[in-house]
């Protein structure tokens, strides 16, 4: 048997948002690596082996998975959302670059998925309707000064901004600092969407103006989307407002 | 019968990358609106009515779909990729905002999908592995000066950049101008990925250094991804290189 490694994303959580391609890859794998809660989203058979690991051990997890594939196993690496967005595909590439030469001969495939910002945006309307960016607010892997530089550049140039990893017990102040920074650049009325667990039973989507954005509304499962000065709110009677960023811009640079 | 409008994305093209949720929405709809080639991706039944329209008529198409939903039809609006990324969800929101008050009472849902940059990134490795942005290079809907401002801001702040709508017969020079602008900001060695028809039989994924990026490699079906100065290439014997942007950054702002 020839080994292989397939890196898949489960989508935001509901099986209805996981692609048939990723589901087929999971069905044909022998061994699974990933953060426990993401592995829990799959319905594994008794003959499929599960290697759950903690959220922070990406590189070690990638190496173990590559070792097993190298030994002939059909391995599935499981991310939430899309595996290429702040997830395991980059860690697997990094492990291959640093690892033994034979890992460069392995059959490695990455399969795309629905990433959190797309799921949150869909529930709110179309806030990512014009140019946008995705920034991880975690300063575990990059200096905070670089995060601030990117936040300021994106807000100043009129991008809609999706924040991943907005807050955690170990990183309690960064989101509040980001809102302060935005308040110096963007109008107070810019819509901020706190999108938690989009598409899942415990989903919570809240939209508030930037001036009322409270970091305490976010947790580790939240994707926060900050509108641009052009992002609009369409009020609806008895329904949540639609939030959208027009395709058309009259703004000049 | 109570009307409704569901805005779906087919994903990049192969049915294996269209979510079960979007497939179920298509199966339960009566009428379909969208650009012809996207409607062609669905296997419609004889009882399902197809309203194909040209690529440039988004707002008129959205209004027609809302009229049909308002008249009681179960309507499906079809985008390629994800409907919220340079696609129909924003046009539908815009039409609701500008339309009659009863459109604000309609049952309108947007279902997320796999957008082109995620599909292209997956085939290349993990080029979107750190902070990234998506920019439409079309100046049909915004001034070119604003496009340039965003390109420069994103490249200067170290974002990986995904370009949608990079080139067309009516917009032949914009991609070349973007490459010139990047050449003044980014190292000549930065990887540029031309990702065409990712996941489809006619897929073509090419990676070249910025100094050799030729706009003629792109067409309307191409998503172009420009790496950051930290994006890396992992050469492999007999396989295409892996392109990835490390999760870890040593760069300071």
C-alpha cells in the first residue's frame, strides 16, 4: 500500500457545509490527525484510527502525520473551515520543507473548504462584497507590532477586515486594542459583526456599530468582521438587518 | 406557497466542491437565475425553470429574482465559487435596499461556498497560510486609483494578495500595471500563482517569480495569487513545488 496525506477542512461545523470531496477523502483514509473537536465532526468507523492532539501542536502533529504516510498509511489531516486559512496546510508544508527528503516524494493533497469568514458573511448578508482581508489577531506566531501595522493598512485602504483568532484566555486584550485602533481610522458607525459558530445549532450572529463593539462578545469560536466606510445596513421588520458592502465604489484614492 | 430567495455558490466548478447544503437548496427550488455557465453546472430537472443572463447584469438579475420570490416562487440565485465574494449576494442586498418595502420581508438566505482563491491555494500548497486579502482588479465598479491604493497598501503591509477578475478583453492592461506596482514594493523572487479552473478537468496551476509574471498567462477564469516576502517554495522531485506562507513571522513592523 502506498501512503498518502490528504489535508481536509470540515467547513464551519455543520456536515451540510463540508464538501463531498472532503467527505470522500475522510471515508477512504485509515488514520486521522487533528484537533479533537474537529475530529469529532467526522463519523469515523471502528477501523479508522484517530490521533487527536491539542490546538497548539500544529508542527508536531504535521510531522507525525507525515511519518505515518511515509510508512504507507492513508492519512487524513483535519482542520476546521478551510485547511489553508490559519490552519494545517501551512504546517504540513513547513514540516515537509524541514523534514527528510523522502517526504518531498509523498502524495500530498490539500482539499479546500468553507472558511469561517465566508460562513459568517453569508449569515449576515454580503459584508465581504468588495475588497477584503483576513488577519489572525494572534500574536503567538508574529509580533503584535506587525498585527497593528496590517490592521491600520487594511482599514486605511478601505478593506473589509475579517479577524480570526480574535481572543483567548492567553490573549485577552488584543481585540480591544484592535477596536481602539480602528476607532482612530474608521467612522464610529461602521458595522462590526460578531459571528460565532455560523451554521451550527449554537450559532450567534450580532451586528453592532464600531463605537459599541465590546470585545467580550467574542470568544475563540468567533470570527469578527469589521466593515469598511462603505458597508451598509438594510433594516428589515422582524428580521435581522442585512449587512453588505456594495460592489460599486464612488470613493477615490 | 410562500416565496423565498436562496443565494448559492457552486464552488469552483467540480460538483465535488459544492456543499450538500447548496445542492439541497438547488434541488428544492423552482426557478434559477444566474450567469449561464454557472447554471450549466447544475443538473436541473425539466420542472425547474432556468433564467440565464449575461455576466454584467447583476443588479437587473437580482431584481427579477426578487420579483419572482415576491410572487411566491422558490428562487435560487446561482454564483460560481462563494456567492459573497465578488458575486451575487451583494447585488441581491443592494436590490433589496433600493426596492419596494415588501422585499425586506422576504425569506432571503445566502449559503456559503468554496471561493476560487481557496481552491487555487489548495492546489498550490498553502499560499494563504498567513494574513491575506482579496482584491477585484476590475475598474468597472470602482476607480482604478482606488485599486492601486489597495494593491500598494496590501503589498506594503505583507499581505498575500488574491486577485479576482484579473483581466478581460475590455480590461487588458490592469494586471500588467499591478505587476509593475508590485515590482516596486516586493522582492523579484516573490512567487506568483496563476490558478485557472482549479479542480476542473481543464485546470492549470502555474507558479513563477514576480519578475517573470506575464499577464498573458491569465484569463477571465484565472485567480492570481501574489505571495508576500515570506512566502516560500518547497521544490519536489517530479512533482510541482509546494508554495506556502509560514504561520510564523519574524518580521517586525
